[in-house]
């Protein structure tokens, strides 16, 4: 009996101990699974998403490389089950509205139950645009010291392909500038870097994402001592003032080349037009070489177009031009408001050119000429910022013609209407 009671007590004790242990384990498990912990996961690779969604791509997108460290929070049970491979990170450019530099957040995707506490690189600045290419002409720009003249130029690159953001290169122009300085006569070679600038603003382009198919231009240049010399006509005495004669020529000047000292002595070349003609005109034809010989030019000086043929004709006019000065007080401004609120006057006179026969011009009375400006033609002059009005000119003589029709007169108006006129 006693043994049976003792055995029963042992069983009860053993059960109680087991139950107590189970309760302790259960309480520990409950506490372990609900306690929030943190963990850091290193080397999460960041990818770019949304490329070409709105037409934009990322500069150097193919070589873009970024890894971040992520600090997560969660229960110990959840964090113990997360591996680095379960995490991903990305930057989304699909919402970018315009080209250029933009700063975007790094988004980290984590398993359910875990939250992102911190990211080692929370934001990334990217350059987005439509990346394209254009082939454009390479322009040569040069400065050099007088009296040298550039002859032949040969460059090994006439066109270059530009790669980069469309918003930057769409108005780009390529150029090379050579400062040749005090160079000698002869042929020589130079090299220069191809630069880009905006074709409108002329501001140089220095965008790091713009590149060229070639960066250097090699140029062969031939230099000459040259001088552009005017040609004057010497005409016979035909009874007219020289300013009334009509000159027709195919050369107003010729280009000479030779020693600097010899060229410095030649200020102009003179053509003597003979006194033989049809009574209304006198003409002459010669080569440039003959012109040089006639003017006593030394043999060390030659013409660029030595055998070119020059033709000069002097015609006697049947009509005559005359400039007529109309003072400001003779210019009439009409069609003003009837209430008299506007006072207008011309600020200066104008010069009007007229045309007629010699007899009509000689007999013309300039007092017959009228110059009238309509009030409603008055507008702001973009050049001066003041007011100008379109003038209608009448010679007052049926035998006299007014040359041209673009006559504008500076005018002034009373203060209360200036703003209205300026806004037209």
C-alpha cells in the first residue's frame, strides 16, 4: 500500500515537472517570436527600372553599378529566415518629366513581415535624356596677323558625329579655332581640337555625356602676301559731273600678291577709259596683267587672276537723281483723334531721292513735295526704342518720280497715348 502511494506521488511530481517545463518553453517561444529585432544585409545590387517608359534612358546606364546596405527590422524568427538573395533594390525613372539631372529614391523590396529601417544610399542622382547622335559640319575659324592672306586650305575632317543627350546636341555646331599669329608665307600644317557650342547662343558645350567620333582636325594651310587694291576709272571730259556718270564694271578691285614693301606702295590702280564711243557711252576691255603694266606695277607683284578680262563702261545718263531735304516742320501728321487729346510732331526731317530728266530735275521746285505720316502708322522702332511713322511722299510733279517707298520719320506724341502706341 505504501509503495503504491509512493509510486503515485512520483508520477504526479514527474508530470508537474514536465508541465512546468513545457510552460517555460512555451513562454520563451512566445517571447522570442514577438520581440522586434534588427539586422543589416550588405551588398544589395541596385537596378534601374522604367527605362524608355517615357522615352528617357540613363547616361552610362550600361555601366551603372551601385550596391547598398539595408538595415531591416522584424521578429527574430522572420529575420533569421531572410537571406541577402531575398532582397532587391531599384531606382525607377518612369516618372521623370524632363531631361537633365534628377535625384530619385532607392526602393528596397523585402519579404513580408520585415520593414526597411535605413538604406546606406537612400537617393541616387542620375542624368536622363533621349540619347542620340548627329553628323554635323566642322567649321574652321582662324585669326592671323596682316598683311598675310590665307590661300588654299585642306582639312582632313569636314564632318564629325556627335553623340549625347538630344536636348544638348540638337542645336550643337562643331568648330576649330586656329590662332596663327605672325606666320610666314608658305605652306604649313596645324592641328586643333574640335569644340562644340550652341549654334544660337554660341556658348560652349561642356556636358560630360557628349562625345565626338573624332576630336582632332589636321589642316594644311597656304599663306600669301596679298592685298586687295581698288580700281578707279579715269574718264574723258564729256561735260558731266563725275557723280552723274553711270559706271559699269566687272571688277571694282583686284587681288595682288608679292613682297610686302612693293604692295605697300600700291594704293589703287587706274583705268583710262578712251574718249571714243557711240556718243552715249565709253568702254574699254583689258586683262588684269595689262592693267598692271599700264600702271607701272613692278614685276615682283602679280595678280591672283592675272589673265582675267576686265570690262569697264561709262554711260552718259539720260536721267538724273537728286536728294531733296525735307525739314521736320514740313512733315504733316494726319488722322489724329478728333477730340484733340493727341499732339504729334516730327522730330527730324528726311532725305527723299527723286528721279527725272536733266531738264525736269533742273526745273523742279522742292516746295511742291509733301510728306505725310498717318497717326495709325506710328509704332515703336525696335532699333531706337522711340516712335516712328510711315511717311507717304509725293513729289507734286507728274514728271518727277520718288525713288523708293520705305520712308520712316521719328515722331513724338503726348504722354497720355504713348503707352497705347508702344503696345502695337
